[in-house]
């Protein structure tokens, strides 16, 4: 029996799909090269934007013909949209067999085998492949006791299968699940549940296993990774402690972590980043807005001045650090003045780059309930373009400072293959700058190299 997973969304989903792949392989299923050949098709979904959900529903619609040809196959929707839409998925796409939320992934292999067995039985009995649908989701926050909700979001950490990664030198390790911030525009706390930190020993063991499998760079991930905190036997382990311990692992070349919440970027963490040579000097810290009134409406729990103070503190503690940022334009009621404050923050922050999003209302969030999505699309687009242009100029100015310098990069992969032979390889510096250079072949992938920078573009450095 063969399976195929299609993934949309953030790094959390990419990691979940990798873990699901490992879990399904261990359960005896084989990966399919082409979706249509598979007996089990899974969509690992995202709920952050309406567009991502629309795409999944239309992809499910297109799979009706697959179901007609493979009535005994299993079509499943997993991930955030499964937790958010639940039964509605069966109503909108009646040929879906399974809806399973991100807190139930541990049960996925067993549930798929149950469905396949039931269908096989019906096939032997010459009956129609109509089996009961399976809906496995976690409890809704606010409707149940906190401990029950936490228990219903099970952690899923199967033994990792190196085959499941496209790059064998890089891997992500989840150190925490869920989020407790409740930003008004965000669906994540309800679909990924309350914050839960994994035991440090389990994380370190997983890193050791990955390093033995040949991984050089590990990225620790969490929705608010810097709030990692694990208490045991009277001792509290925080992210900075984890960085010190993981840095000791022999064979590990580089250690990164995402995504940070502006609050909780304490001095211990910044000092660990500064002092540990293996730790990436890149900090991704979403600001979302530079206006205090917008930040209040977003319920971000910090002010623009506090965010600036953080930028200053990073600059004085880790002078070679690069900071990247997420920003939302066109949030409910955003005035020109409020948008202007975001422009100022971008100029002040001199971010390496910013990920700029036009606000998209999500049903089920507080902002959808409290405010109106009243900024016209054309205004959102204009503000988006203004910020992009400012950020591009800053990125270019910053990258130009590297011309003539020698930097160390970890070579990650091929960015281009030339018809005449040879390749363009791409790697990253310790402060997350992308460097490309020509090479005769791809044998340098996975190695640390010193490179001379000769040219710069906003997102790329060119080396020779
Ligand atoms: S910190 Fe805010 S934006 Fe980030 S996942 Fe949590 S609620 Fe969503």
C-alpha cells in the first residue's frame, strides 16, 4: 500500500509531514512517487489564510475522480484546517474519509490501517466501499478544563526517518507545541492548543540521533520558541540552557531557532547566541506593527518602544546579528498614521528582511469577532508595496556591506543547473544570508566553506 502527503503552510507543517512520513513508513506503508498512484492521500493543511484553505478545498474537489477510480483508497485531511473545520470538511467534500487534527497525529498510522482494513473487508464481500468516516480532533479551548485540553493535544515524536527529509544535512526539531499568546488575528492557539514544552533530554536525544544520521544543521522550532520552559525536579530548563547543552553535541555544526516572540527575549538568551559559536546569529522576531494602538488591537502585549529597545539590546549584545521580522498591513482600522508608525519601525529596525502580509480575516479569531476588516484590498496592496520597497532598499544596503568580505557558509543545495554543465550552489552564512556561487558539481553540499563576496542583491550575496 502506498501513501502520498501534500503539505501547505509553515515549518510546523513541514515537520509534521516529515514525522507522519516516518510514522507511516514504520507502520508498513510505502511512499508513492505520484499522487494518483497512492492508496492513501493526505493533505496536511494550513488555516492561517483563507487562500490556503480555498486551495485545499478545490484540490479535494479535483480528487473526486481519484476516489471514483480508487473507491477503496483513503483520502484524509490533517493539520490545522482539520482541527478548525472538523465535520464541515465531510460536508464540503463527502468523499473525504478522515479528518485528523495536529494534536492527534500519533493516532494517524493506526487510524489509516483501520480504514484500509475496513475497506478491504468490504471489497472481499463485494460491497460498496462505504465506511464510517473518522474524525479525530482535540478538545476546544475555553469549552473544557485546561488539563483536559492539554491532554487532548498529544505530542507526536516518532523515530525520525532520514528518507523523509529533502535535505539530509538539515533538520528541524520541535521543542514546544501550541501557543498561549492569543493574538487577536491568529487561529493558531485554537488549532494547535496550549503551550507544551518537550522534556530537554528527549530533545537532546533526538538531536544526537539526527547528527548520527548525518545532519549538520538543526533548527529548533516552536510557535513562540523563546518561551520554551521545562520544569523537572525543581530545575527549570529554558531555551538558553538548551542551546548550551545542544552546542556540546559533537558533529553538530550549526544550531538555529524560530520563531521568537518579542517578549521573553531575555539577556541570557541573547548572551547564549553571542557566546556559542555554533548558534546562528539570526533572530526572527515578528513585530507585526509599529503602532501602539494597532498592537493593542492585535493584543500583542508589547509597545513599539519596547520592540525598539529589544533591537537596541540585540545590537549591543550581538553586533553581528541579523534580525528578520513579520509585519501585517491593513489590520482592522489601520489609519495612515498607524501605517506610518510601521514604516518608521522598519526604517529603525534595519531588518535583514521582512515578511509582509496583508491582513486576512479568519473566522473564529477575536479580531473577526471584535473588529471589521475595513481596509480596502487596494489600500492593503499599496501599503504592502510601500513597505516592500523600503525593506528591499534596506536589505540591499545591508548586503552591499558584505562585498569584499570573506564569509563562512554552509552549502545547502543546488539553486541552478547550467545546460553547459556545472551548477550554481547556494548556502547560508551564520547570520542567515544566502550566498550563491558556481561550482563544477554538487559535491560541496553539506560542507562549510569560506567564500569571497563579489556582488549583492536584496536577498542574495554572490561569491566567487
Ligand atoms: S504568538 Fe500570536 S501570532 Fe504567533 S502563533 Fe501565537 S497567537 Fe499566533
